[in-house]
């Protein structure tokens, strides 16, 4: 998640249509080609990263105090049930050297359970060059 389009432009290649979509009221997450300047721990061996522009008041408060892109993830492990309890995150995920630097934000308000299980959908713009 980025504060604005300028921040996204620093980490990913973005065209005019993608800018317009990111700034639309739907506020989608778009899969954009990275500029290869991200940590090796973010989407390893993948040349794209999901990007979104901060849209809620809470997001804007976060960026008032933090001026870097924020890695926002469901923290789910492929093939396993959705993690619904924040206590399970540290048990199931290995953060290696980042274990002392990681912070978790449970935005569901109830650390014991998540009320709705869903998978997000990521729009991806395909460009064909002839």
C-alpha cells in the first residue's frame, strides 16, 4: 500500500490507465511490474507486486507518520486455511531476520476471530505489443 501515485511510481512501472484505475473510487489493488528495487523478501522471484493507494482515513493517518510503502498482506499460506487469529501469525510464519522488526495490525478489531472469510481479487491489465 502506498500513500499516493508518486510513491507507487518509485517502486513499480505504471501507465496512465493504471493510474486512473488506482485513483478511481473502487480503489483496486493492481498487479504492476516492479522496478526491481524491493526487498528480496517481498514477492520473491515474481516480477510483479500488488499495489494500492491509501484510501481510508485510517490509511492516511498511517502515512502521516510513516513515509514508506507498507506491506499489507493477509499472511495466508498457500494451500492452508485462512489465518483468522492474529496469535497464529507468528506461530505459522517464519520472518527470519525480520522477526524483531515486524509489526502486525489487526484491523478487524477482534484479535480472537475474523468475522468474514474472503479472498481478494486483483485486477491485472494485460498489454499486447504488436
